[in-house]
C-alpha cells in the first residue's frame, strides 16, 4: 500500500517517525510532504526524512489562512494525483484531507485536542478519525466525525515508542546554546512561548509574562524555544540573560536532558510529562482533555493564577524511567488502525 503522510507542524515529526519506521517494515511505501512552518523543515532534515516541501503557513489572519488553504490544497492535489496514493494519513492536515477527498483517496486523520476549530473541517473530510481514548466523545459528534477509532494512550506515548537516551546530548545542548560548565550546573529550564499564531489562542499572556519576569531574576539557565521568529526577536531584546539557539535539536532528547519544561501549551509539555520531567502549562483557554488527564496523574502542573506563578520552583532533577509499555500499546493500536484501511 502506498501511504501518503503530510507533516504540517513540528510536533508531527516525532509523532510520525516511529509510525513511518513500522509501516516501512511491514512493506508499505511511504510518501511524505511537509510545509515550512515553525521548525518542521529543520526537523525533517534532522530526522533525514525523504520528504517534499509544499507550501508554508498562512499566518494569524483568517483571510490569509483561507487563501493559504486553497493554494496548498491545490499543490497537494497535484502531488497526490501523480503518486497514485492508496491512503492519506496526517495529524489534522486539512490541506491533505481536502486534496484526498477531491481525488477519492481514503484518509485517516488523528487529533488529540478538542479545542482546535479546524476539527470541524478535518473530521468531516476524513474517512477515519483516530483519537486518544480520553478525547471527549461529544466533540466527535459536534465536529461531524463519521467513523472514529480510539488508541490507548496519548500522542506523546507514540512519539516515545522508540526513544533511547542520547548520552552525548548534553554536549550537543551546550554547543547549540553556547552554555558554559557553570550554566550546565544550574537548573536548566526550557521555555516554549504560547502559540500566538494559532486560532485557538485567546491572546491572554499576562501570567506567562509575569513568569518570565520572575525567572529572569533567578539563578537559572533559561533556554527559549520560540515558535516563530517574532517571538525570538521580542524575547531576546526583553531578556538578554536568556539563551537562544539557531540550531534545531531533537525535541525528545532536549526535554529529557533538562530539569523542567514550561510552555504555553502543546506537545512539548506532554512529552515532558511522559518523560517524567516537571512540566508546567500556561495554556490559555479550556484545558484539553489530554492535559487534564496528565494533571490528574500528577505529571503536569497547570498555571492559572498569580499565586501559581509565585509557587513555581526549580531544582536539578534525577532522571526516571518512562512507561515504555504504554508507548508500545499506543503505537500498536494506531498501526492496526492504519492497516485496517488496507483491507
């Protein structure tokens, strides 16, 4: 079976890498496309994926997003028509789903966030919708999903299915961020700003700004991972004591190497939680079900008030084993769902 995977955001690379490995081992041919957004292009190169670059991001403006949607869909339509695809697979690439529908190609979309407005489009277009078991059922009906399957675990468990610690990664981290031995001895905290260009982001970053002012005064090594260049330009001017890097590193290794992860929400928080790294979320809006699950399990701390900000503290951590059994269960479920479409 010829399976087409479209990568539209940087978290999709660690999610699909172990999936691609298993699909190829089963004898499937995998074709990959991606768009130039966030660190997607750099991660495609880092993981040495044989993939074709098609299009970029439309920005925050809704009209620009619609124009970008049409343009990229047309480009993907032309790509898939030449390749004679048997199955389209993505993590909510509505570009791909529209192109697949126009070509009559069966499609699978996976999604783990019920607050994503684009679910209304993606879920209606997909032949099959795959979500974590914790995904709220009533949202599937709301978004118009026709056929739905569930996998045991969350997306980040699948990301970690083949994870092995890189014992030399501390050296790579020090080189990328120009860290001294003294910097490495202090608690190392990774900060991922909020997704300011996402439709679901409500623009409220007051608590996050308060947090940045607090940690700027502490004896910490702060590594900033901007989502877009505008964030890097702004934060580097406001906080010259923070560390930035033009290099793109393996995100799972990065998270595993540090002492805490702070994010405005998203995959890195959940990756940290699954790696037993202290994770703090500044997500603005209704908390996703997957995050509520991790919060209930004591793996994720959600910051919702000024008092929460003041109570945040950091220290050097001792690494713990991850739940590999859960990772294998999650990815096995997902692979079975893909193979079911070949029958």
